[in-house]
C-alpha cells in the first residue's frame, strides 16, 4: 500500500528548532492568508502522494508539512521566476513572499506542542559551508521565522555528515537514523526539517482482540497480518466508492482518517478523485455511527529523492544550475550560480494498539556551479489497500498522508 505523509509532521528542507517563536509573528497573519496557506500546502501534499503512487506504486508515505516548510525556506532565498514557480507548486501563489514567511512562522509555532496524549514538534536547521558569503538577512530570517538553528561547518571534514545525521536521529527520536550518506563536492548549504508525532488513541485497541487476518494487496499474494479490532461510536462516512472513519487521539486536536475503497483494486480510482476540496467535503459529511473496525498493526518506512517529481509538478528553475535564481541567499555570478541540487525525504509510520508514531525528515542541498572552496451499525474491515491522513483538527493541516498498498506487520 502506498503511504503519504502529511504534515504532520513532516520534514522539509532546512530546519532545527531553537527556542520559542514570539507570539507577534504568529499574530500578524490574517485568517484568510492562514487558510490559503493551509489549503495550498495540503493540496501540494496530496498531489505529491498521488503522483508518486501513479508513477511508482507501492507504499507512499510523506509529510506535506515537512516538505513544504523545507522548500519554503529555499524559496525565501529565491527570486524572480524561480520563486514564483516554487510558490505556485507549493500551492502558495496567492500569497505574497511576506505572507508565506509569516504563515510559515505560524505553522512552525503551532506544530510545536505537547499534551498528555500527543507529542508533536518540528525542527529546522541549516548547515552552511565555511567561506561562503551568505547574506546575513537570509540566515537571520530563517532563524526568526523558521526557528532554524544555523551552523557553519567544514564540508570536507569527515565528521560533518555524522553530525548532521546525529541531529536527524535526535529530532526523530531514533525512528530515522540518517538522511545523508555523502555531500557533493560543490555543496554549500544543507537545509533540514524534522517533524515528529506520537499520539495515543482516545480509546486504545485491546491487544487481546488482535489476531492474524489476511490482507489482500492489489497485486501479490494475500498475507496474514496482526489485525486490531475495536467497536464503538465513530465519525463515519460511506459512499458507493469507499468507507471512511476517524480514529481520534487522546488529544482531540488530532485524528487519523482512514479511507477504504470498496474494491480491492480501487486505490488508484480513489486517488484520482482525491483533492484538498474533496477531502474537506468528505470530512465535513462524516457523522457519528456505531460500528467496528479491523485495522492491521503495521510499520512503514519511505525514502525518495524528490527532484524529478517536484520538477514534474512545476518546480523546474530552482533545480537548473544555469536558470536558478537564489540571489536572495548569497551573491552569485554567471560563473558561480547557486541551485537546489537534491531534495530527499524520509519518513516513518508505526500504528499499533496504543496509538501512532510518525516522523519525517527532508533535506535540501544547495550547490553552486563553481565552488569557491447515529445510523446503522457498520463493519469496516481494512483488509486491502487504503488511504490515511493524520490531521490537525484545529487548523485543518494534513500532517501526514499515506496510500497504503501493502503494509508490513510489526
């Protein structure tokens, strides 16, 4: 099954948390721009999941929020057509660069929260190469609006990559051990975002009811997976095409939504109809129903370099060594132009009787062309490919999203 990630939690291009952001930054965004930002990022994440699944199949799980935060940090240093393309691909074309910056600050602030039932945080960091004359205004803006921790390091030092990976490991609580295995010789900046979510169900699944039941992949042999069971009153929706149910977490601000196509091979058709507006309509139409749910206990990991898919979605110039305009980051010349050389995303999801743990990391490497040195009772049996999201109910942000084609038991 394919998994997507939302934003939960998820992990973008540059990032490390360094202290609380002042409330003044959060208060400056209007409700309208806040909604536009949320809808744009959600739509970007859903399009990303759909396109990845259509191209590759299998499990696709990612954090739209993480990727968007990371890319918006890059876009903050972009200018002209490069910035326009990036904002358009991210679903933020209707916002000014100033609004994108302030809404990013709002999102970073809202994603750092903790309660008795849920732990959620995002962290951003940038690792700049020694000797590169980055504009201080750019670096300071990332620290102020993205809470990014900035450090200047020697990219030729063998200890640099282990240090970056150690940061990733710490911020994801060990669920994602590494993000980098090498740095290109012409790399000048690494941007990182790590997003982490751990939530207990409002009502835990009783392990005594977990049993091995068959799961039927769209292609492949059925397999027995440890399958949890629960009955009760749930927000529920059924159409001629799918069933949907919400599983709330102990902190009612968050919930997991499961979408199960009626047909065993129906995930592709479901994703074809999926959009940000359709998702909101489906959620709004859900009503309380008594019923039971069977859900596999599973763990999924996902890793992709996103360059090609982002280019296909319209983000072309920033990856082009000769057309990219990142002149808001540092002075450039025709013989030494900065560009985005790689965007990599890693994510982790585990669903069990107690709740959910999910994390994501996005790395963005900036390189340079020349380096200076109540109804009827229902039964919902999730026994074939399905779709899920983890959603922040307060703002509507999709923290994680996933199309699960073939879950692995844990």
